[in-house]
C-alpha cells in the first residue's frame, strides 16, 4: 500500500470538507469572521517557499499534529485560530506536493479519485457537525506519513517562475471556485444534495480521462475552457442533471493536470509561491464574487481569456 497516496487524499479532504467548505459554512459565509484564514494561508505558503527545510517528514508530522490540535476546537474558531489554521494548510501543502514528486501520475490520480469520491459522499454532512472529521483526517495523515517511505526527490536548479502557467492555473481555480460556491448556495441547483452518486461517477471519469488522455496543462487549455463554458451554460439553463455530469468531469480533469504540473516543478520555492496565487488569491476572489452574486464577472474574464489566448499563449504551448 502506498501510504503517501493516503496522506495526499486525507489532506485534500481536509481542505475540501473543513478549510474550504466547513469553516465557511459554519460561519455562514461572513467574510468579516473569516478573512484571517486566507491571510494565514498566504503567509504559510510564502514561508514554506523561503524556509530552508531539513527533515521534511518530521516537519510535516509536527504540522499535521498542530492541525489536529486546531481541529479539536472546530468550529469554534477565533480570528487568531483561523489565521493559524490557514498558516498550517498553506505551509504544509507545498511540502506535501514536493515530496509527492517521487510518485507518478497514477498515484496522483488515485489520491484525487479517493478524495473526490469520499468528499462528495460527505459533502452534505452538516457543517457544524464535522468536528470528528476535522480531527480524524489529520490523524490519518500523521499515521500514514509515519509509515511512508520518502524517496529522494531530484532537485531542479536554475528554474524560472512559470508566470503564464500559473496564470492559467489561477484562471481555472477562479472559474471553478466561483461556480462551486454559487451552486452550494443555490436552492434549486445544489446538485450535491440531489445527485451524489452521479457526481462521484463523473469525478472518477474525469480523473480517468486526465490520467489516460491528459497532456501538458497548457496544451489542454481549449478543452478545459470548453468544459467550463458548457458548465456555466448548463447552470444558466437550469439543467442540474447535465451539470452534475459535466462540471465534476472538468473539476477532476483540470486538477489532475494542475497538481501534476506543480509536482513536476520539483522545487518547494516554485510550488509555495504558486500556491499563493492558485490556492488562496484566486479562490478568495472567486468566493467574494459568489457571495455578492456577481458571476457575470467570471464569464467576462473567461471570455476575455478566450479572445487573447490564441495570440498571447501560442508561443508558450
């Protein structure tokens, strides 16, 4: 058994069920009660990029332990505790992706498939009753990491920061998070409550497509953009069943390619700096748009990108 896959899937589940949806739901999406969470995430990601790391396994075990202690108080968090939670998640994610560089695309796809299947099944669990989940997931991470064998990851020197690539990643996260947060607050289009099994199946199919046919992320821009366009169109047409098929596929598809590309960077600095934009800035901006019911902004951004992409990004792909 590959215990690193378990570590990855448990942490992705923690981010989905606790940091992303659980805390936000428990605080009724009140930004003034939550704003320190992304601030802590940015600080943690930045420090993980700048710090000289020694003994990554011990460092991650300690941080997962801190995550567990913070989770013990879920959901009764102060602004200071949310800052600490964001810091731990922001700091550990780049390290986890870095050590996963010894694994292949299959292991990554397996970890994402597990997290999407379980996360979808548990998504309708009440936000304020996820206290046990909040403690169990980091506990699983600690135990699985204890039995994991960390292979040496080849460090790549003289890397330039991939601005165009990170920009595309931020765009996908921005489009995904805005639609996700809008759907989760929509009474008639809350597909997770009605079509759980269909969504799980679609997620697994999306992971398979990305593993089997997914190419370099920048070479898949047209595919992902088209799938997002269809997803947004189905939302406005009020077609929940079709949306429950298409939208999970695009989520799984682009995330496999995104995480695989970040892992391939092989440099904690690049991964950490990338996660500031991809994991925190883009998602926070999308949440604000969803809370203010301004989804047209996302459509405008996607439309603008579709216009400039053939000209500006041609030399990159």
